[in-house]
C-alpha cells in the first residue's frame, strides 16, 4: 500500500513541475472571517495547488477544505491568526469542495460549494474528522480492558510480594515476570497513569544515584535486586511498596479521566517506547526479559487498536496492514520464548535482531497515521 | 549553496552520453527564470549507468549497507521499486504532497517545504549475500561478486562488514544527504534494515589539484580519466552482450553496472603526525606539499620507475609504487577511486577516530581491486592504517527511464 502511494507521489511532482506557469495556475488566495469562508476561489481547477488562506476577520480560525456532502477533510490549516496568511497545499481531483471555517468562540461556517471539473479523477484522500463523541465508545472499551486486567495484576503483584517474603529467589523471579507483563500489557506509555506510572515502572535513568537511588521503586527496582544478588530481605520494602502503588492505581482508576486524544496517540507510542527501551535492551535491569515486555506491549497496542477499530474502519485504509504487521512482530517475538524463558536482546543473532527491529519499525510507520487521523477535531 | 561551475560540468559529463533527460531536469526547468542559478541543479537520474560513480564526488556522502528483510522475491521487488521511486523524487526535487489530516507529514522538512535536488546522487549496489537462497537469485549472481576478502593487514569488525545492498548518497550539502537517507530509510522500513553506515566528507583542493586525505596527502591523482567514456567503458562499466574482454561470462543483466568496493580504513593519525615529513613521503611516494611523485616536480608528473629500478627516488615499497607500478602488466588493474574522509569521534584511548571511506569501481574485482590490494600487502604504510570494514557490491545498471526500476534486469 505504501509503495503505490509513493509511486503516485512521483507523478504528482512531475505534473506540478512540468506546469509552465506554476504560480499563476496553482496559487489562489481565499479570505476567511466570521462572515465569509473561502471567498475568492473563482476559477477552480484540479491538480496540486496552494491556497493562500488569508484571515481578514478578528478571530483566530481553523480552516479546512472539505467535501460538503460528508464533511470529510482534504486539508487543514490550524490557528490562522487575524491578518495572517497561511498556505494550504492540496491535490484536488474532480468533485465538489467547500471551505469550512472554525473561528474561535463562534460557530463553524461553511463557504459555498465549488466544483472542480478538470484535472485528475481523484485527488488527495479525505478523512471524515473524528469528534470527541466518536472516541467516547473507544475510550469506554479501552478502560474496560484496563479494568479487566487489574484483577490479574493485583493478584500477581501480591504473589510477587509473597515470594519475595518467602525468600525463594527463583520463585520470586518467576512471579516478577508474570506481574510485570500484566502491567506492560496495559499499554501504559508516556504517562497514561501519571506519577504512579513512574513509581510502578520507572527506570533508574534520571535518578542521581541510578539503580541505587532511594527513589528507585517499582518493578525494575525489584528486578535489579533479584538479578543482582541483593538479599531477599532487602527487597521486601520495594515489593510491599509496589503492591501499595498498584492498589492505589487500581483504586483510583475510576476517578481518573482518560483524555480521548490519548488513545489514538497510544496506537504508536506504546511501541515507540518498546523500540527505544526494550529492543535496545536499555530497560533491562538484569532479567533479560525485555523481549517479553515487547511482546506484552504488542498486546497493549492491539487492545488500543481494538478499541479504536469502529473509528478507524472507513477512515484508515492501512488498518489491515497495521494488523498484519503487528501479527508478524508478535510471531517474531514468540519465537524467542521457550520453556518460560526469553532470549535476552544481547543474545539475538544479528539477523534476528534486524528482523525484530525492522518489523517494529514497519508496525510503527503503519500505526503512526492513526494518531493523525483520529485526533479529535472540532466539527461545529 | 552556489556550486563551482567545474563541479557542475564534470558532474553532468559523468552520467554519460546515454543519459535520458529525465525527471531530474524538471525542477530546474520549472524554476528557470526565478532561480538565480542558470546551471542545472539536478544530476539526471535516468541513464544507462547510475550517477555517483564516474561523476565528480561532491563534498558530502553517506554510505549505508542494508540487509534486506523482505520475505520473498516480491518483497525484494517492492524494495527496489520503492528505492527507485524515492531516488527519482529526491534527485529531481519537488514539493512533497501534504497528507492533510490523514497522516504525519510525508517529508522530514529538513530541506524546507520544497525539496531542492541539490545535485544529489543515489547509487545502489547489491552484495553477494543477496544471491543466497532467500530470493532465488543464486544463478543470477555477477560471476565476480563474492564477500569481501580479508587481506593480511585487515582487522575486520563484523558489525562494519558486508550487507545485501549498498546505497551511497552524495551531495554538495550534508543536509541534503541526511534528508535523502531519512526519506529512504522511512520508506523502506520493514523491507530493509541498516546494517552499517559511514558518513564521508571531501576536502576542497588545497591549494589546487586533487583533494587531500586526512594524512595531508593528495589522494586520487592517478585515477583514470573519468570524463573519457571509452576509458570508463574499458575499465569501469560492464558492457552488454558477447565476450567483451575481461568481463566475459557475466550475466547479461549486469550490462551498465560496475563492481563497487567499499573499504573503511582507520588512520592512526596521532602516530602519523609523530613521524617526519620525509618518512611520510617515502611511505606514500609523493611530496606532501605538492603531491608530486618523489622523482618529479608537479602533481601530475608521471613517476619514472623504469629509470629508478632500485627505488632510490621512489622506494619500491612506497604506496604509489606498489599500488600502481605503471607497467604493461599492471595496467589492467587500474581502477576508479572515489574516496571520502570519515570522522566518527574518538576511540577508547582518546585518539581521533578518523580515516578513509574508500570507494572504488571496476569491471573485475580480482583483476583490479584485489590485484592492487595484493600488491599492497605488508606495505610499510600498514602501520598507520587499519582496514576494519566495508564490502564488495555490484552497482546496478542505471534506471533507464520513468518506467524502469533498479534491478529490473536482475529480477526479470
């Protein structure tokens, strides 16, 4: 899918560049204000062109070029301040278009419909904007997934504390991995759970004394101790603290709002962190289980996609490609798991590592558009 | 940003008479009249041969070795199609499309909203490993292509050796090179992974003649004349059809291509700087100041080895004499060097980690590069240099026109 799009890009450039009078043909100044939206587009033509959007009003405005029948957006410029002009580049196919203006503090205004009768049959793809309401169900689905996962997480964190107290290091290590993967499966990336996320799953980076810092808490603190020969007694404190912090997280989750905009971002942000911390091995505090974490992160990403699916269907043609890419990645990671142990990143062959990193990169490229097209936009 | 005319002209010549006026011209044409530069700003992309081989090397480059991740031959074809589309766009320049609200921006923006061609060249080669079992290409392998040999003075680091595909980006400006690399890496994500990469820079003539390497010596003086198409056809490019001298036996798809050798050569510059000029000159065989052979007075004077059989003027073990003894027997080993300097920081003992990103082209690896390198084994200069990486690649034939792709004849 990506390749076809790319070939298309080449053709666009040629067409645009071969135009002998590009400036005269491809630039149109349109005016927007509270009273008018898109006036000045009197000689419509297809092809690649630039609208110079001039705000002649007194309110900063967001300006979109839309399909008047569906409201689907071809192009937008954000925050056009009064008196300023901003370029909007778009490739138009034959069809009907209108400018839609969303000035701050006033209602949206759609300009008159303009029909393009020449140029390419199809232009840039348009996306029906996602409103806050559209994401409400997705957020509900995702929160239900997280809530369902809390039971096993609490149980397994309690089991970890028990094994630490029992003094059985091997059993504690097994319990640690189980509990940690429960948490990683939630898809908690980049501050989903606020300060508690730090307490529960932070890395020693950023602490003055690193792994020996008094503020180093959570899963990785316990991991460090379990795999660096610290006495089991010394780990009772961190294990108890983790159980408390997870309890606080679970107890407070109902009262925590989930910003609907977070969800589309998570579609790629979870795996962005996986690539940076797990696939590099940077997150490893001794257990060598970062590929297990990566596998849990794939599940977390899938949960986000599954919640967003009703919003994405019809909006994102690359969705099945993204699903397939995640399947490939999951399979590659599963191949590094046998008999309860995971291959440490450093033990991967070069070919295995390239394949994993490449599959992750591929998934990320395919997931990234979700954040753009499912971002909440004002529609009225 | 304005280029010296010399570079522009030699670059255009280098692409060869067979070059089709392709998309590369369109940016310049569209900007004629508004652009103060009358010279073409793009190196034509389409042609019998790829650009970036016999054209003058601009100031900046990066050499990347890729490992192909594609599952099968169709995936490999997709990789080459994508590489072609990106190279065609990047070398021609233009305005990247705006994805609207459907995706993050298509372009990194490093070169601004309109991508200038900036005389960018992208040169694609294939390594021996691409012809293993994965893509059913074993019978298509250029007959002289093999993994890079380890020579007696080499210290190969596996992390810096070999690769399925080589991609060389060259341009007068570093941002153009980086922009192109990011674009290509992004669009081939999942199909290929960067195995190693080395950035290169080329110095201006100081004060004239061939640019100097980091040892302070002019490097590349005795290259064959790259503006002489017949000379290039004889020594560098593989030709089509029947028995053609030393390139006989090559599969027909290789016509228009060339063997590329990349050698990453660390220089022990602190050590080098602690030896006398005369010792340096004896090691190289040339004067450091003028670049003249030690028996001559100008850079381009031909060394008279026949008159100096015991090496009293130019030692028999000097680099230039070993590399190119200028005899009838050594003449077939002449190759085309297109080297860059590299700089990758500091090593474990605080010495500067710098050296040569050596690139050369030829019709026959054994007859040319390996013959030269064999003559250089145990030359006294080896105390100051350590080849640690690189690989052998086959530079694909040129992309002929807007419908052609890299590797079309290989995958046909």
